[in-house]
């Protein structure tokens, strides 16, 4: 999302989890991080996988 998380974003997630609408949600982690968790592995992928890279001798 190319932005930082605001305190309001966290508060909205907390309010949702405390509401009746989240009554069936159990045992999960809800990342409120504006997509950073998803983006980080992709950024590593773009740098290449050192295990798969072979060097010519």
C-alpha cells in the first residue's frame, strides 16, 4: 500500500475483533501492517534466490 500504519488503523482492527462481527474468528494473527508482511518476501524474491544461483567455475 506504500504507506505506514496509523494508530487509527490498529484501533479499527481492535474494534472489529472486539465486536460481534468477529465472533467466529479464533486462533489467528491479524497483521495490521499495510501490506509490509506480504511485500517483504517479494522484495527478497526480486533480489534472487542464492541457493538456486549457480556459479560457473
